[in-house]
C-alpha cells in the first residue's frame, strides 16, 4: 500500500496520509480512554477499602497503597499520551481542512471533507450524495486535479508538513 501511495499525486498522497493519521489517532484516543476509565475505576475501588497488610499476588503480604500509587502513576502516563494524541489529531484535522479550504466550490469541499476528514467510504458517500461511486470518484479526481494545479503554482503543501 505504501508503494501505491507513492504513485499518487502530492495532494492526494498528503490527504490519504492525513486521513489514515486521523483514523489512527481516533482509535488511539478511544483505546486510551478505555484504559484510563479502567484504571480510574480500579483505583477508586481500591481506595474505598481498608488494606492494612493484605495478602496479594502470590500470597505476599504488602501494603496495597503501593499498588494504588503505581496505578495513579500509570493514569498520569495515560493522560499524557491522551493529550499528545489529541494534539496530533487536531493538527492533522486542521491540515486536512487547510488543504480542502483552497477549493472554490462548497460541494467539492464537502465531498473531500466527508472522504478525508470524516473518513467515509465510497458506499456511504454514494448513499449520502445519491450518486454512483464512479460519479463521486470523477468529482473527487477533478477536485484533486484542481488542488494539484494550485500546488504546482503556489507550492502550498509545504505549509502542511
């Protein structure tokens, strides 16, 4: 797939890359959110019980406050990763919008936003627009050709690296 992307024109390659980044970041944020909730629930449950030298893990007697501290440190790490992913997602989304905003026609901007920003596949796009996949692909290609011509004359992609 990477080899196929190298054959694409610069604008389309950039949009495909950003689209895959947006999908990855959304999935990462979802996973980190689930992990964070699980750790919060676990920490909250552990704090609500008295744990003076209880046997845990392999029959070893230890104070569970160490376990709670480790879990809370893990939560801080997850929060930091969540913040980092959120910032990268926002940057990618802004880059997509910045590239697409160069188009003169609203209908073309909406089509590319639905495809590259929202990540809709061709089946969903066909249903939403009431057009065949071939018609949508023709409009997408014509729109990307316009952006390619803009890139050749203005070199605007260097703003989105």
